[in-house]
């Protein structure tokens, strides 16, 4: 059936009808007073979501673009940087730093496991000459469904004095990321995740400490120069042409999020995570990330001996439900269920019911009929 496609991937995520309608409005001039009023409201609400008094910039970029801006504006090509790598995106930030000539030291953990905060503590404590200028951590590692202990790592970084630079692409808007409370200096994310928008916008928050580091960061930049963005933000505008209609949608999405409230947003995502993981286990499948460090945005599943791609293909062809696949060495070995942004209980129930039917059609019957639905429903009833 046409127009029944259902996204259960960690991005892009479903978009509310009110946001779609906002984006369908006729564009207005991006140098007009009306647009500046919208930007003022959007900036205030972004600060609310980031839980910060810092500058928060809205860029015409993906999450990767936002992260690159966060790296090259505040680190120099000669700087030593610690980068946590336990998945595809941690690896990506290390590669970007190396591309700009930085001295990168990786703190690694196997895919599917969390980074060890004590490894960061040891490296930082040994750096008595304060050569380490930045620490880069992916909070929610989208490729594996692991939530790293950002709060603890950030505490060690704060004691040392380096910049704490964070990929919050699938954590912002799905779990608590109190930027000011945790002392996070640069935090980047993207619109197509917890923000309930299509791809196209990146967001970066910048602390006063990061702005001080900006003066010593000499990497050439133009479009991604956040000092230009700061000057424009003071006038409630942007240095270059913004995607006006996406910002219309952002205005509406942030209004929706404020009506729901931060605590309710976090509780909803925690509930969806718990229900999804309970259902997966009830179906005789294995969750890839441990319960103790489970992302609140995406659940990764190891369905062996059933092929992950066989499951994804059947879910798409039979039910028009999109699940995400594994990446790099885990391509074909795991699949990922996104449950962030404009997702609630009905969506998880639908996806689990379709997954049960799919598993049965592929010959996996090592579970009681309805076990997944029962497990998910039990979580929802208790909460």
C-alpha cells in the first residue's frame, strides 16, 4: 500500500504532521524582521533543550558537519586530542582530527561495549604538561546502541582542563544531556534524530572556555567559522543563507518538545528502550549492547543464526517497516531498531508485532506466539 512506510531507524526519524505543515509554508526572506523573530525563539528553545546558557548555533549541515565545525574551530592542527572509539562514529571523529593534522590518541573499546571512563582518567592524569587540548566522545554510539558514560568522563576532563567535545547526535532529545551541569564545552547534534525533523540542520553549543580556545585554533575555515555565526546570532540571524523552511519546522518541533517537557521526553525514550529490549529478549534474540549502557535512541540486535539482512528485507517487503543494518564489520550481522524522536508506544508495538511475524516466516519459532508483544506491553503497563 502506498504511503504506509514506517521508519524505525536511528535517523532520519518520523516527522510530525504539524512539522511537515510548517515546512510547507511559503518561504520568507532570511534577512527579514519576521525571520529574526523566529530565530530568536528557536535559539532560546535550543538553549532550553541543551540545558545551557551557552551559544547554540544552527547550521545548514548534517551532524557530521556540526561535529567538524566543533573540532576545527577550537582545536589547532598541532594539538593532541584523545578520541573515544567504540563504534563507527567515534572512528569518524578520530579520522576528521587526523585529516586536519592533529595528534590523535584513541581510547578504544570493542564495538558493543562502553568506553571505560577510567582509561580517560589515567591518560589525563598522566598528562602533567597539559599537552592534551581536547577530548572527543560520542555519547550515544548509533552504530552499536551503546550509551557511553559521558558524565563521568566529562568530570575527569574538567579536572584536567582540556575541552570536552561531544557527539550528541542521537542522545540530544532522547536522554538527559545537561550541557552546563556536566561542563560540556562543545556539543554537536543533528536535526533528523530526536528533533523530529528531516536531515539538513546541525546544532553546536559552545562554552566560554571553548571560545577562549578559539583564539589559538588556526585551522583555516570559512563556511564553518563559528565566530561568524556568533556575530550573526547576536542579531538573530545567520551568516549565510539558512534553510528557511527547515527552521519553520524546527520552530514547531521545539514548541512540541517544550509542551511535552524534558523529563517526560526522557522518560518516554527510556520506556521505549526498555520495552524494545524486553521484547527482543522474549523473542530469543540477543541485544548487542549491555543493559547497563543501552542507548535510549536505538537498540542493536544480534539475530544469529538468522541473517540480519534477511530480517530487514522481509520487514521491508511484508510490512514496509524500515530497520537499520549493521555497519562496517557488523554489516549483515546485526540490525538496529530506532526509537527516538516522534516515536511512542504504538510504534514499538507495531514494529515488534511485525518482527514476530517476520521471524516466524523465516523459520525462527523458538518463542511463544505473542511473547514479544507481551514483554513490551508489560513494560508499558508498569510505567
